C-alpha cells in the first residue's frame, strides 16, 4: 500500500500563489507517475498535471503556464506550484500515484486539500 498526504491548500486571492505538497509513504517502489487532480462542486474529477518517473510532464490546458509540477525523490514528495490563480481553480485537489507491479498498474489517492480562490 501507498499512503499519500496532501498539504498546502487554503484561501488565496485571485492572482495569488499556493504550493501543494504530497508526501508518499509505504510501498513506494515502482511508482511510475505522480499526478494532481481536482474536483470542483458539481463537476467531475479532472487531471491537472502529471509527472513520470523519468521527469516528463503534462498539464491540463487550463493551467499551462501557471502551474508547475515537480517531485523530490529523496523526500518522496511531489509538489504543485500554482501561480496566477483564478476563481475557476477553486476545487479539492487530490494527489495520485500510479505503481506498476509486473503487468498491473495500481492507483493510490490522497484525501485531498481544499483550494479556494476568492477575493
């Protein structure tokens, strides 16, 4: 099992910044990707950003140029730097990791952290 704990959410004004952290523990070998998803009220959960074990990244179009995903393997922690925040970024943000064992990929989720962008 993999345990994920997110932190760093909160209330910020439009145009502000936040940095989310995701600390992983447990069986953290064979992790192939780490990602951030978000879910706003009444909407489906959507991918925000993802980084692979080789460092390749991809972003949702809505956050490109504003958000940056990174990971510190030594600390078993992933980050999401969010700049120029907009009200539409308001959501619960979830950390996700994918772990591959032979031919099976397992998904693990954190409990989420609330991000509210409002004046």
